[in-house]
C-alpha cells in the first residue's frame, strides 16, 4: 500500500493510506444539472447550484475534507500561499478529486496566475466535465489571458449548463 506524508497539514506528520474513490453521487448530480439547466428563474437556479457545490465540495474522506476546508478558510482570510499549500496537499493525497484542482485554480486566479489557474481548471474538467464552476473559471482565465474567442466558447458551454449563470452578462458576439 502506498503512503503519503501530509506534513503540510498535520503536526506532527502522519502517514496516510491512499485517498478513497470519490463517492458516487451521479444520480443526484445528474438530477441537479437538469434542474439547473431548466430553472425557471435565477433564484431557483442558485438554490440547485448551491446543492451542486455541496456535492462538489464533499471530499472522499474526512482527511481530505479537513484539508479542503482548511484551504478554503485560508483563501477566505487572504492567506493565498497557505491555501495553495493545502490544495497541493489535497491534490497529492486525492489526485482524482476535481474540487482540489478547482480550488487551487481559484486561488491562482485571485493572484492573477491565469496560466496555472487554467491548467488546474483543465484538470478539474477532465475529471468532472460538467463542473459549472470550473468551466466558468476556465472561461474567465482564458479571457484574462487574451484568448477571448476560446473564453467565449467556454462561457457559452457554461451558460448552456446554467442559463442563469451571473457571468452570462459577459457574453459577447463571436467574431
């Protein structure tokens, strides 16, 4: 069995077994994606999207959940270096958990490292192709990188999944 040291999170460092598989939540996830796509208004879409975020932000085990939570708390308190460290740890421990990449991408976007952000968003989307947050983040990162056409295409994909997405107001005609 392979072991990973999670020294950046725990003190003293302890060895942990491999991260378990992300629990199968596909039925509810599929249901919510359909509800969001057909939502009659922005308020209802937001409620169902919040439930999607609960699914995406539920880590494979308690250890991963603690690391994710700590990284998000650090990000919220503007400790971006600490948040990146936690998300690095989470990704090392759970490389098949999309939200680890999405959260690290968010921090990199905040600190304006759009290339790193985009790389992580692409990895998150490879794991979970309909992650509305990661797809929206990808669109915004591409636009920040001056890749407007690609960004608009990604934004259209996100809006197709979530017609009430606040970023829909950033859509412009494709040339």
